[in-house]
């Protein structure tokens, strides 16, 4: 399941520790394998985020040709209405 922790102000949590509960308490140190997995997951997350950079600009994830088509279509409508 999902583990949650509510860490009190001023509490120091050292790198590699697993804290749980409300209020939080140290449960154990992470294993070497868990630490390695966290580093791997963080690096993969950064790669995915980097690939999404700028995706929310006009058109979102639409192909550029479709975005250009839609932009040209809306410009044409503006000219017709004036």
C-alpha cells in the first residue's frame, strides 16, 4: 500500500531513511537496492519530463502540420468576417 508520513517541524530526516506514520517515526534504513531503484526512477522521471518540455505550447502534442493547418484556418476565418 501507500505509506505516508507527517513529519513534525524541525525533524531531521537523513538520506536513506524510511519514515512513516502520523507523527512520523523512522521505520528503517533503505536497502542498497531500494536506494539504487530510487535513483533510477528519479533519472527516468527527468528523462520523461525533458521530453515533454514545451508540450503545452500552442497545439499541445499535436503534430506541427496539424497545428499549422489549424492556425491558417483560423486566420482565414478572421479575414472573411471583416
